[in-house]
C-alpha cells in the first residue's frame, strides 16, 4: 500500500478490517446489476459509457473502410459562444445534452427535434466562481431519471420523459466558493458528485446521494479541517489524524486546502470501490499554505472509498506537496492487463503532471509510471512508488521554469482505451511555465489564490526571459499510449492545446475534435487520418456513438471555450467560429452547416495609457488575484480576452466590474471585494497590456 505515512495502531486495525470488508459481499455491486452495469452496445448511458469509463464502443458499422462517407445527419444550434464540454448521453431513442449554466435538453435522436428543455435558472453571477467558464461536463441517467449537478451546487433529478424535477437537493453551503462543473456519476443506487473551486479556495470533499430520494448517504473530506473544532461527523473522520500530520501550521484553513474532485470519479462494482481523483492545493504555493513542507494529503491524489459507506480504503498521491496547479482529476480508466506474465486489475490515469500511471485498483499498489511529454519535476520513483520531486521546481521568490505548466500535459479532456488495441488515447500538451512567489501575499477569500508573483520589476524581466525558453517547448498531439510497455505507440501532431476528448470503437476508429476546428477520425492502430469534418468551432467535449433503427450515429458538442480557451484564445491563434452546436453524424448523412458569419479579423486598437507606472503595477497584482482565473495569466486569453476590449467596453468598464452590467453574460459584480480605485488600476493594467501586444509604446501619450 502506498501510504508513505506510519499509521497509528488503531488506524491499521481499521485498514485491515476495511480490506476484509472489501473482499466480502458488495452491497452496491448487487444493486448495480442493472442497465448501467452492462449497457447494451447501442446505448451510451453514462459519461464513460460503462463503469470502466473506457469510452470504448462495441459498435462496428462505421469502420476504417467506410468512415470517409460519414456525413452530418442533424445539428442543433445551442445559442452560446461559451465552451460546451458535456458528453451527451443516449437511451431509448433520446439524446440528452447539457449546456453552460446547466440548461438541459432532450432530443429525438433520429431527427434532432427538441423534446423538452429544462433551465434550472442557475444564477448567472455564479460564473464569477467558475475557474474556466460556467461549463458542465455532463449528466447522468438512472431508470426514469436524468440527473444534473448545477453550478450553484444543486443536485436535481428530472423525469426523463417530461424534463420536470422529481427531487432537488443542495450539495454544499456558502462557507467556501464551491461550484460544480463535473458530471454527476450514478453508481448502483447512489449519485456521487464532487465540486470545483480549488483556485478560489475550498475544502474539497466528495459525497454520495440516494438516487431515488436525493438524501445524502455519505461524505468524505479530502483535506483537514480545524481539529480544535472536533470531528466533522462524516466518513473521513477515522483517517483525519493521518491527513493532518501531512499539513503544517493553520494558514491553509482559511482557504480550505483544495483537493476538490472537480471532474473524474470512477467505480468498480466488483470491488465495491469509488475512485476519487483530487485537484490542486489552495493556495497553490506550499510556502504560503503549509510552511513550505508536507505532502498535504489528499491533494493531487487518487483516493479509493467504500461505495456503501464512504470509508477510506487506499490512496496514491501523484504529487506530494503539489504547488504547480496540477490536478489528478483526469479520466480514470479500469482494465484488466497482463503485466509481467500476471493479469492485474488496474486503474490508469494520465494527470496534468505529464506521466501515465498504472495502479492496482484493488490495493492502490504502484505498478508503473512514465512521462509522455518533456518534464523536469520528477527524478524517479522509490521502491514504494513515491515520486522523487526535484528541488529545482520548488520555487521561491526567484523564478523557476517548470514543465509541464498549469494547463497540464493532459487536462480534463476525456481519455479512451481500446481492449482490442491495448492502447489508451488522449490529447497531450507539452508546455512549461515560470513560477515565483509573490512577496507579502495574503489570502484573498472569493478570489484566485495562488501566492504566485514576480510579474513586474527585475523579477518580471527574469520571468519573461525564462518563459521565452519555455514557450519553445509547446507542442500538442493526439497520443496513443501502451500502458503495459509504458511507451508511446504513435502520435498525431495538432496545432495547439485544447484538442477534445476521445472516443474509440471496436472497428479501430478513434474520434476526436481538434483545434483545427474539425471533428476527425483516426486509425486506432497507426494514427492515420481517415476523415475530417469542418465544425466551425473546436469541439473540446467527448463524443459518443449509438445505434438506432439499424444505423450507427456519432454525436459531439462543438463549442470552443473553457480552460483551453484561457490558454489559447488570446495567443493570436483564434479562428472565426460559429456558435456552439450539437453535431450528429451517420454514414451517408447529407446535412450541411450554414456559412460562418463575417467576423473582424483583428482586435480593436486600445486607448492610450495615461496612468503612472505605480498604478499599472498595482493593477497587475489585483488582476492576478481577482481576474486571471477567468481572463488568463498576464491578461492573455481567457473566456474574454480583455486586451481586445472595444471602445464601448472600455467606457463601461467600471459599470461592468462594480455594477454588474454583464451579469446576464456570467460576469458578476465585484463591488464586494473591489473599490473604484482598484478597478481603475486594473483597467490601467489592461490598457497597458493591450498597448504592449498591439505594438505601441506603453508610456503615456
């Protein structure tokens, strides 16, 4: 077991008892013997299609020989330019989809006719607390219910036929700026859901709710609370002493420590285990979080819990003392692999840190890991599988270049695995970022809390020089990876970060949306391009396939945005794009998309900078603390690139930021944490950045 911490005798006793329980009858496993545990090949009933989350379909009508005749069967305009990240679901002739702010739609899967639309009226100001737009990555099905998890923390069961609420429950309170962007997962008779918000400061937890009633079944905190206040009264209490020993001081309590499970949560019905992938730490810098020491469990980890009770079973931590905004929330795939002549029940993950991991999913034993991109943080693994972290990436007030960068070598975009080829398929991104501490940083509740700084002055110059070196590393691929050999089987290079989730079929075809604004079919065995369709917006979501009336369909949301847009959209590579659409294909499909609307090819000229340097410097600090989560580091990119504001937007800047003039667009008012002088400083900084990148002198004109 990979504990890396000596457990007290009572906890060892608890652990041994847990192992025995896990080997006994699995209550949830028996309940899970339903459509979700063994879905028909023509259906796609849950996020990863099956509990294994392989995103592998046994359908073969569309194959390598005929995929070139794939055409558009129907499409639906989704009425937004925001990122659409959801994996649709399909059952009984109906396709289910969910959009930003959790608007949920049911379609006739043959024709695209909308059968019903449900708007939970998610408060638009909640977009302020969504790191990477108010997205939803999916929904869940169970019997007669469609289950959604809203940005503001509601879990809602809808009647599948009518789209009307059956029950609704609140999953978190107002003590931290929690949101939900990941898909809820139904495992047996329980709905398991995590939450987002780690960049702002939350105490991560995962909880299970009864699928019939919405009643909470169990809850497990993933970072320690205030031990002076006593136990939490939840499933994590028996291991909280173990967790606390890996944290130092109490500074992290104000921001919760992070480790929020904002995306992938997996399940093995035979082992009766729920696997929770956890997020980054808060604040990002360990210096300000934990006296610059400690593993800080359970940040950037996989934690296995008993599905019935939420009791701890095992954990593996990919990055002890995480401080680079790396997460282990990426796809977790179950498979049975022959390794060293022995069949192993494994759990596979390629998290942000650039490595591909293979773990024993029953015990948590480290089997193997290897990098698939350039990285400079890892110097190997010890005999227990603990990573050896290089001190050269433990940054201080002096800047350090670290690879990968916070965008991750593989972010949330779903991975797939084919038991036919034995390969995993995922979008990979090679990058690096310069990290440094901000002097005299203080926690800022309800804002981005990194503790990073060094953007101006002499340190800023050093940072810029190092980042220029890091930028030379940037490359992106669709990667096919052999988890047994721990090596890349093949790669197909793509132009930039943000390529979408992956689907693979039994006919050895891999489907992925690309940043070339195409939906593309690749040969699963060698990466050759078999077919491309121009989508007019880069599809970042995961695709699905289903069979209806003897025809195989492929469905994908094409809506560029979210975290990928934060990194890429302002880098001068954005292409004109259409509003987001749901696209559905079949062999011989004859529909076509309307022409792209005419769009300006370049951003408007910025106003001259008239503020003094001290104001711009102050604005840079405030922007990093308050705005960069949504609008990009150094004001590059983001959900709206603020270097490219129109004259009208500049004129209304104060009204937008303090008055909430754009609240209907998801831009809430910030009058609770900013005043007019601070807003003016931020505006001055943005004008300076716009002038810098427009090519004009940034001094007062």
